[in-house]
């Protein structure tokens, strides 16, 4: 009989595998970001400006990424100076600015994805059906629980 304070062996295995995968992913991400000369914050911001999404106001981007708005301004300055994003007037609210990927930013966004696919253990070691299954499981794990 195990006591309630002893972890379930399956939980220990899951946590161990999760952290080992996280470490491998972190290493792959660091390598790719160095190659593309991007900081983690810049890459996070580029990632959030997904090409299929509508242009995002800077304040909304700050909320989504849980960044201080001043950090969004600083990062957007750097990304704009690198030619990766543009600030444009909001289509319906002249007081706001939206951020959009430039053609160069779009190329870097796709290159970031491609390089991570090439180097990530999730992509290199799992079949497409296994990736789909992992995607479903992670989405389920990340789903917010309804308030009680």
C-alpha cells in the first residue's frame, strides 16, 4: 500500500519525460533563435503575429503575451528596425496602431517554423499521427477549466 504522499510512478515518469522534452526543445529553440539573431521575446512576439491572424493592436498583443505595453513598444521598435514588422493605423480606430509582419518578417516567421521542425524532437522523432495525438493531448491539458 502506498501512502498519499508518495507520487504515482506514472506521474513521475510523465514529469521526467516532460522535462526532458522541454530541455531538448529549449536547446533546439535557442539554437534556431541564435541562427536567426532573435531574442526569445522577439521570437515570441513574431510567433504571436501569425500570418493567418488579423493585424493585432499593440495593447491586445501585450495582454495576449502578458508583457508590459512598454516592452511591446521596445520590441516592436527593434523588430521594425530589422524590417520584420510594421506599425500601421488600426483599420477602424485611429487612436490605435496594429503590428503586421512585413514580407521579410513573413519569411523569417516561416524559416523559424521550418528550422524548429528540423531540430525539434517532437517533429524528428514522432510520426504525423503521433504529432496530431500529442497536439490534441497538449491542447486538452492547456484548456482552461470552467470556474466552479
